[in-house]
C-alpha cells in the first residue's frame, strides 16, 4: 500500500496525546467517609486490575482511531502489480480526447465528442487543486508545458473535431514522451474514444509499468454510415463536346439497408446528374454517371450524397483537365505516311506531328497521346527505354513493321515489351474477316458492321507467335486465323501491333473504312488522366506540368478556392515538371486547391478527407480488455459507460482505488468501541 500524501503521516505523532493523558491522569479524587471499610479492603486488589485493563483498552482504541484518521487523510492506495512504490515528484493527469470524424456520431447523451468534452470537464473539476494536466488529441498535445486546472479548462474549450487521424499507440507514446521530458513521478492517463478497430493497434503499444491507464469507450447509439469511397473516369481521353463516364464507389458501413439514397453530380457548380442508390447492409455499390464535357481546361467536380450524423464523407471532390487537342506523333524512317497525315489533319480534334527516327526529341514524347512507329529500320536502346517509360505512364504506341527478310530489329522491339515475336512473312493472299467490336478501341466508332462490309484485303503479312502469358489479344483476325491487329497492356498504357505496313504492297488497309476506327480509337485511348483527387494528411507530393511556362523566379502558391487560405509550398522544378512538397499543417479543409502563378491558375488539385474514419467497426469493453491484456501496459482499467451517465463514470474513476473511506469507517468503529467500553464496563 502507498499514500498519495505521505507528508500527512507526520500526524501520527498525535498518538502521543492519548498516551500523555493516560500517563498523567489529572482526575481529582473525592474523599468519601465510611463507618466501616472492612468489606472494601476485600475487593481493592481486584478492582485495580480491572480498572488498569479498561484504561489500556480505551488507550488502544483512541490511538487506533487517531491512526486511522491520519491514514485516511494521507490518501491510501493499493500498490498494483508491477508498480514501483517509490514514485515521487510532480503528479500529472493526461487526458486524450479522440476528436476524429467518427466522434461526430450520436451517443446516448448527444454527440460522442461532446460527451468526451463534458466528461473531461467533470474530471478536471473533481481533481485536486495542485494536480497538473496534459490534454492530448489527434492534432496536438498541451505542448511542452503541463497545465493547471484553469489552463486545462481553457484548452478544453478550444478543442474541435479535426480531420487528423492517429493510431492509439502513437497517442500513448506522445503521453510517455511528455512524462519522460518532465520527469513526472506519478501519472494517470484517461482515454476517451470510440475505439475504432483500425486505430486501436495494441501490438504497437509501448511498454509502461508506471502509469495508470483508464480506457473509456464511448458508444454510438446507432452504428450507421454511408460514404463515397472514391471515383474515377472510365473515358480514357477527355475531348471538348464529348461525353464521359464517371464511376462512383459508395459504401454502406451500416447493419441496415438503404433505398434511393439521393446522389448528385456537380461540374463547375452546375448540377449535371441525379441518381438514387440502393445499398444493402455492409455492401459496396459502383454507380455509373454520364455527363457532357465542356470547353478545354481544368474543371471542378463534386459528388454528394445525404447522410446523418457522420457527414464529413458525404462529399467527394475531383478535378480533371480537358485537352484542347489530342497530340499524335509519327516516327518515320524518312518516308512519312500521307494516309496518316490526311486522316489526323482532317479532324480539328487532333494535332499531328512528325519526327525522323534519327532526330527524336525524347523530352517531348510524354506530351503525345499516341506515338506511331512507322516501319522503322532500327530501334536504339534509348528509344526502347523511353517508349517503355512512356507506356507505363499511360501512353499508347502503334507499331507498323517494315518490309524486310531479316526480322532482327522487329523482334528486338517485341522482345523489349515481351510481346512475342515475328516468325515469318506470309505472302499468300488473305483478308480481314473478324473484328472484336466489344473492345474499347472500336467503342466510339463502330456500332454495327454490315454483312456486305468491304474489309481490307491482304497481299502479304507477318505472322506473330506469342504465348498466352504474354498478355497479347487479337482484335482483328484474318481468314486463315492469323492476327491482323494485336493489343497488349503495358503499365497504364498500351501497345498495338499491326501485321502489315502502310505500304500498299502489303494491303489496302490505309484506304479502307477500318483504317478510320483503328487510328481514331488508338489516338483517343492514349494518355493517362491526371490524378483526379488526393487525400488530406496523406498525400504529401503533388506534380504539375509546366513545360509551356518560360522559366520564372516567382514561386507557385496554393489557394483554397472556397476561402482566402493561400500558402507557398516547398517546390522543385525541372524537365518541364513541378514538384510540390506539402506540409499538411497548412491544409485542414477538403475542397479545391488552385496552383497559382501571377494570379493565373495553372492546375487544380482536389483534396478529400481520409475515409479511415468512415468505418463503423468498434471494439466493445470486453474486447478492449482482451486486447490490452497482451499489450505493453501493466496497470489499466476499462470502464463501460453504457449504463451510467458520464458524471457517474467520473465518480467511479475518482473513487475506484481510494481506501480513505474504509479508514474513516475503522476510526468511527474505534470511537464507538470506546464509548461502549466506557458505558458498559463497570
């Protein structure tokens, strides 16, 4: 057993008072005269022995009463297993209040966050005057200094719900760091949280045998939440005036079904689509929404649903860029294709350029949606490396072979992409008979092929050999079963292989109707969309294309579109790109952040809150105890507040380990025993 106030034990010197009183009996004797004292002499010896024993018992009872009173005021406590009894120094009470988004849920006494605030306020009120406090939350702590009661009240009133998210082990470690820094002798930690399963990482708890930990789970009265998890645009290339498909993933983290949940899509502040979503309990649904694309440039998108009480995840922001033109590059062998030029220059949606294979500007390759390799006689290792990087980032390459008997260079190219090999040149006449219309390549341009459609005839073609594991698939086939057009996914991009060149000696492909959907589909399938959205407190690096910007010394800034918040992030530029390094302290709100230079918007970044707090899976009091038993904490208690008010929980915390009332009862019993002895012992 130990004492919270051992200095009061000096009061045990008061035990000398009854001893002195009994040693120096100040009682005055009164003389009584008897005519005959013969009978009194016979009982004198026995009376003196009984009286002496009575006085000793009274003395002992009085000393015990005083001792118990002193012990009660000294604050007795049982020593818990693993605790060191010689803790001295400043006493500290740490309080962690979970202020994450999940604490917006309703409990039996209102919002869980407000329950935690009220409970902490009561805890501070009932604490000793000289006790020091440290208030912790998901964003910050009380700082390097501990707080008195008045400062703790002030700090408590400033706490609000925050998008910050931290694991429980990190919270406990923050408290221990403060304890070690201040060299605190005795401390307690009170933890108010809903104990979400994905945050209660007991396996990572630090080892601590000195502090007392009190875990107080706050329960939702109704565990329910639906939220927008993510979205993506399935249309590979965004062209002004066209339609795009937006895929929206919605999750139901509730044990109940939802019907006709209203969903709205806004583009640049204008409502573009409305839908009703049915969600089974615990299910995930993907909703497809179609909308028309406006003018070229950056656009802001917002998807919104209606849900209560957890509302932070009911909005989802995304931003996308519509290109003015699709850029197509022909890399030729000195003999450019007139058919390619006529097709792409006839459509205002395309910007067509050419480069000789000996004079390729590798820095510009990333700017093109489609790169056409038109019968190149050789492929340098530098070109192959650049093409692979280009495709992995979302670019599209269209390959036409050259008319040669030595297939070394062609197979070198195919080998670098693990796309099989060319085995021979077939000079037999053939024709196209099968087209895979369901493929994305033909989705925009082919609705139905007439029975009498004129398809390309082939005079000669190269035969490909490839294993199933290569990932190649045939999109257009010849009468003899050979592939006319093959396709393979590489990273985020794709590779198309033709078995004929554009030379009429091979086929009449460039003059037939099939030429248009193949070349158009390849162009609009090229180029990966920029990242639609980012996550607050998680994504710390942003990239932007500034290749069209002349060098300037003025730094870029980020501005929140919905407010006056603006700051200059750390930034690095080079090779036509900009790299922004974020300090998440500056970004606390979701929404659209504009990249600004000289009052002009270069790019828009959409940020959303992390969806970790959207889950409604929580540990019960029994599960918390079970997990804590295998953690690094030695002294802990879990208090279930389901059947009590927060005030009663605090009272139980305050009295759970105190023995002072027991010692007061012992003192009263000693005084009662003294009265009984004096009253009835004759």
